C-alpha cells in the first residue's frame, strides 16, 4: 500500500488541529507506540522471556524440518534404484512428517502470537497511562500514533472536541427535514352521558 495514503488520516487530523489552533494554541505530538513499548525495559524483558520460552519448540521444528529435507533428498537420489514399495513407503513417511510438522508449527505460531498479544496489551495499558499523564502535564491537545494510521489518535484533549458544535451548525444550515406526519385524526368517540342510578 502506498505510504502516502497511510498518512492521509494523520494529515487530515493535523489540518483540523491547525484550524483549531487559530482560536487556541495547540500542541500535537506523535509516537510509534509499538516501537515505544518494545523499546522499554519491560518490553525488552518480555520479548526475551517469550523468545526463551519458545526456543525449544523452535529448535524442535527446525530439527524436524531438516529430517524431512534429508528424507526428500534420499528419495530424490534413490528414485532410480529404490523398489516401488520402498519409494511409496518413503513418500508416505515424508507426507506424514510434513503434515505433523505443519500442524505443530501452526499451533506454536498461534500460541506465540496469542501470548505476544497478551503481553503487548498489558504493556500497552501501562504505556497509555504514561501517555495520558505526559500529555496532560505538558499541555498537549493531541497525540497521534504514527504506527497505526487506521486509528492514530491516542490522546485528545476534551477542549478540541467539536462534535456538538458541528452537529449544531449542521442542524442550523441543513434544510429542515419534513416534520413527521401527524397520525390521522380519529373521529371523536362520543362520550355517553352519565346515567343516573
């Protein structure tokens, strides 16, 4: 995807903030939050712990992959000299080991991704608290995550929220919608005169 297109939301937001800045001074900051998280001491420790935890599985997968490569090489070299039964047995063994390795690799990757996501979420919550405090303490009105163009806003001061003003301006300038049709008038039901007992 074109990197210029990814910056469009950030540029549009910047233009909005610049327009707002004409009425009040604005201070905008940018951060790559994922890079910031993994650069912290906690992030580096979490990455090292995760890598150490999955290292035995990675080595096992690598070893098994090498074994399959050796079996394939043996099949290739012996294609002309092996009996048909021996070839078929070797092909079945390669297929079985390949499927098993593929399943185990996918399982390991899924588990790794889930654990990594959990760690990043925990660290991300701590990082957001730091960003929020930093923004308030240093007078920022907006902080954008340049690493997430789909959802770049990490912090926005309530002072720059123009939602209500835009709704009011729209309603003021928009053609008035036709009023809802009043329900058809029902004929009045005559009330019975009270009967004296």
